[in-house]
């Protein structure tokens, strides 16, 4: 893999802005779920850095769990129709207040199918917290209850979002320079 500096067109959201917004979301969620028993569910792998930082900014007692889904056409930049659960939750969500934490809502298919699947397990409440939203790409309707940033239709990486599985660790969100990026075969 190339160094990120060689494929970065621009920093879209810097680390300071991310941390500030995540702190605001944490405060909002803490207020909204006061005295509710909150369960954060992270969608692997992109949601990890966001959920960890968010959790540290939530001041009420809460639990976390993790799940993974693969959309058909994994490895491609386009996600298609429906998602398949590849790693299920360890927690029974029945009668729990569930907040799904995701890196980005793009076409919306991933979140829409996860919401559908989790709703059949009869949680007390089920809401969505997404760091990023690309509304221009939306195909499936999804309610995003808590949102970090709305972004333009550009391929981004960092802070959980990957470029062919790399760079999830970066503390900022950057735009990929598709002219400079050379995917390995
Ligand atoms: P959706 O099902 O189209 O909403 O796709 C959501 C998933 O696609 C996200 O969870 C990301 O893993 C991935 N994705 C969408 N846009 C980007 C991007 O710009 N950079 C990295 N991953 C992305
Ligand atoms: Mg993802």
C-alpha cells in the first residue's frame, strides 16, 4: 500500500473538528438516554474508532456490542442490495435501547438491512448514529437520528473508513485522489 500522503487529495474533516463533533454527539446522547439502559452497537470495522471516541464522551452507564455485515460485492466501492450478518451480537437486544453506530451512510442499504434485521428482535428502541452522511448517494431510506457531518459525494478514508482496508487509524477524514491511488491486484 502507498503512504496515505501519496493518495490524499485533501483533508475533509480534521482531527480537531472530529473530536469536537463527537463530544457534542456524546453529550446529546447522554442527555437523550438519561436513565435509559443504553446499548451501543458498532458495525465492524468502520465504526470502531468513532464508537470508541463516542463512548468516552457518553457520561451515562452503557454497554457496547459489535456486529459485522458484508454487503454483496464486498471489496468494491459500491455496496449493493442487502447485507448478510457475518458476526452476530453477543447481547440479547430484546427490550433494550439500541443505538447503532456506523461510520457512513452511503447508499443506505447496509443500515436499512441491519435495522430491519434488528427490529425483528424487538428492542425497546432502535436508533442510528452515523459519523458521515453522503445524501447524494442515497438509494434506501434510512432515518439517521444522530449525525456527525454531511459530506459531498467523494470517496473518503480515515477515522474508521478504509481504502482497501488500510488507513482506518488516521485521526482525520480525507478525500482519496483517485488519479494517484494505485490499487494492488
Ligand atoms: P451503504 O450500504 O452504501 O450505505 O454503504 C455503507 C458502507 O460502505 C460503509 O459502512 C462503508 O464501509 C462503505 N463506504 C461508503 N462510502 C465510503 C467511503 O467514502 N469511504 C470508505 N468506505 C465507504
Ligand atoms: Mg462500514
